C-alpha cells in the first residue's frame, strides 16, 4: 500500500540500506518549497509516495516490477503494429 511522505532530503527510488527489515520503494517524487513562518526563509522539501516491502519478499516484488515493465513494452509494440507505426 502506498502512503504519502515528506522529507528534507531527496530520497532514493529504492532504499534497501536504511532498514534491516524493509526495502523502501518510492514514486512520484516532487520538490516543493515553503516559507518558514518563524524565520521567513524558504525551505525545500520532497513529497512522494512510498511502500515498505519486507526484505524476505523483496525478490518476489522486484520480479513483479520487471514483469510489469515487460508487459508495458509488449503493449507499446502491439499498439505501434496495429496503428501502422514502425518498430
């Protein structure tokens, strides 16, 4: 399940190092700016979606991601063929 997160540091898309139990997978990372009400200084932070995947099932999850990418590639080629485009 994806949940929203904010961080002052730009996160890695996949973080398998910071936790002994989980691999963190992130998507839709965007940089935002806000003004600190106390100091008036602008601060940059990152907003993104994150999932925690237990390390013992990470390899299964990773295989699913690779399969999804392959399916998307095949769908793109089929669309080009049916649409008369060149491959």
